[in-house]
């Protein structure tokens, strides 16, 4: 009996190539199976922990909670908060925030009250003291939190607390309001008129945390612009709540609008937002103006601060979802091209080997 023939070399190489191609296919299937779930979009990933929705806004508690340690539960304490946009460099108007007061001891539920805005960039609330005394303060807004199954619910998102006191980056003129006090008698053109103005901080700060200046500057302008008078007012007796008084001479009659400016210790001025007045300056009895004592000065109350859009820091907008993108088809396409190139590269040599092997057998 003749010797048995060894397997053709071409068959061995063909089987090796087939095993290599099968291994590549299995590798691709494993990559698809193990690709991160969030990328394939099979199951929505749970939302991360809530973060500050207004990252460019500084949140400052006006002062520590002032309540005796033995204050009974239910007693009220006042909390003020100032919001300053470091992106727009201005007070930030906001509505819908809730202030919470947590207990200093124990696990009682915190008291929560919706805050009201008394001036732009400042909110206040009267909060009941919870059982366990007055502890830390939290300012929250409402957002949504989603679970892994795609269901979402409303949740409280706390704002980042920057500290206690007035915002240090805010100019002093932005942190006060000016109010014109009633004027006695007529304001006559060409004669000194006594003007009194009250200056009030927008926050609940004491005089040590936010000292007021000993003098302010007052300017008068006509409708349409044109500064016609200026002067400085000083406190009669320096101290919190004391009005600023001084004499100003208005050279011409007309409806005058007043503007105030904060003067710091170095003598620099910082405009105080808003206008005060107006007042009516009448002509002198002997002049050729608007007549004698037929007019009067009107001491208007403090006008509200302008409602600019400064500081409207929008909550971060969630990025567009990439859940339907699936695996990286560019990578998989490159692998497929590699496999195809391997087959084409080895195809001709294998065919030649098969042909040569067959010829050898026939020989």
C-alpha cells in the first residue's frame, strides 16, 4: 500500500485565512456588544447630581440669622439675599426662588418660603424657625431630575452660596437707593434751595458691614439732557438713617430731574442707579421767566431702580442628545476595509497555490 498524501499547502493557508477572518468578525461583534450603553442609546443614563443652574451669579446672604438659641419654633426671622452677576457686572433680577431655613439641631423639616424681590437683585423672606433652632440657609430653584428608566420629576436645585455680606465686586453706588424728601416752599431759579435725600442700602447689612458715606453728590438735569446744577449734600449728624442735606442753586426754571452719586473715602464718585424727583423750579418774580410764585416744588418719592436685564444668567442648556448615534461606524468601516484588503491581498497567491497544488497532484 502506497504512502498517504500530506494535505495540500494551499488548503492549510486557506483555513488559516478563514480563521483570521472569523476572528475579526467575532471581534467586531464583541465591540458592538460592549460599546457603552449611553452611546448606543439603548437606555437613557440617569441625570447627574443637580448643580448650580446659575454658575455666573454670586449669591450672598445679607447677614447671619439673628435668633436667640432658645427662640421658640414658629418665630419669624428675616432673611435677605443679594444676587450679583459677575458676568454682566450688575445686580441680577430673578423671581421664583425659595429660601429654606434648616434646624441647627435635630432632623426636623426645614421651613421654606417663596422669596419676594424688593429691589432689583435683592430678595427677602420671613421664615419660621424650625424645631431645633435656626441653622443654615439654602436658596433653591426648581429643576428636573431623570432616572435611568427615563422618568423625570421636579426637584429643588440649590444655588451656590458665595458668602455673607454685600457682594465685594459690586460698586457701592449699585447697592443703595436714593429718595428725595419733601421740599418746604417753592424752589425759585437763582436762589439757593435746601434739598434733603435719604440713602438706603438695598441689603440688610449693618453699618459696619456696609458703611454709608458722609456726603453724596447731587446733580440736576433738564428734560432731554443738559446738566444745569450740582452740589454736595452731607449728613446733619453722621449715622445710619440720617438724611443728607445741602443747598443747591438752580439757574433756570423748568422741570428738573435729580441724580445722586456715592462719594467714597478717596473722593471718587459712583453713580447711584435711578433718578429722583422731579422738582419744579419756578421763575423769579422780577425776572422775565415763567412768572412769580405760581409754581411749586414737588418732592417725589424714590423712583424704582431701573429694570435692566443685567445679570440674567440663564440656566445651562443641556447639550443635544447623542443617544441615537450608535457605534463609531468610521472605526467599524476601517476594520471592514482592512478585512477586505487582507482577502484581496491573499486572494491571488491562494488561487495560485491551489492551482499549483492541483497541477502537482496531476503530475
